[in-house]
C-alpha cells in the first residue's frame, strides 16, 4: 500500500462541514487502500488537523510536520477507526493531538538533556576527595567519643575553636598543667585510634 504524498495546506479548511457519515465511509474506503478516498479525507481534515497541531505547538513549521505525520498515520491506521466510538473527525483530531503532545514532550526532553549537558561536570578527584574527607571526619568524631570528657572538651576548644592552652584552662576552670597533660594523653589516644604512624 503506497502512502499518500503532500502536506497539509496551512489555513485550508473545508468550505462546508464534512458530513460525519460521509467522512466515516471515506475512512472505511481508505482502510481498503482507496487513494481517491484518502484525497477526499485529506481535503476535509488537513485544515482542522493542522489547526489542532498549531494550537498545541505554536510553531507553524512543527505544526505542519505533525499534521503530515497524523494524516499519514490516519492512512496507515484507517482500519482501526470504529464509528461506534466517535466521529471520524474526532478520531483524526485525536491522532493529531497525540502526535503534537509527543512532539512537545520530545522537545522538552531535548531541552532538559541540553541543560544537563551544560552543567559543569564535577571532577572525579574532587568527588573522591570530598568522600574521603567525610569518612575521615566521621572517624575523628568516633575517636573523640572514646576520650574522657575533659580530654574531648580540651581538644575541641583548642583544635576546633582555636583557643590557646591557657584559654582552655580558664574556660574549663582547670589548672594549665592538668589541661596540658589531659590534652597530651587525649592526642595520643586519638593518634592510636586513627591509626596514625608515630
């Protein structure tokens, strides 16, 4: 079965509304391969099909392509038309609407892919480094939890908040020599917990 050629005429609309019964009969003939019947169907439906596509796509060139695709689909699937389920023109417009929606979705998917492609790629080394830092931070937190409260507070104030040993001693209201001893012992325990070589 040869496919029909030509493209929908923009703005062309039937001079008189097609008789639904006649259009249904014509599509029945198209299903049997009657090219003359298809020419008549094409004349009656190319304008409305193009109009449907244009309302959905808002792009004349794409609407023309979609209308052509919908009419070719009508030619191929004419045998699937069931008069009892609706009018021939509604069926044809449904084919066109589905094609137009598919085109919109495809265009949006292309746009989304393009936007993702333009995002800066994260360097693998940077990702690996960040993952390593997170793991090390978790390990340090676990090791800090194993220290005595005074050791943990002293090391946190000195190494994470930047206080000097004498400031830590004042903040915790403990003698300076006690702070130095506790911090030294705490740092040794941290080093052993973290598996750092001496």
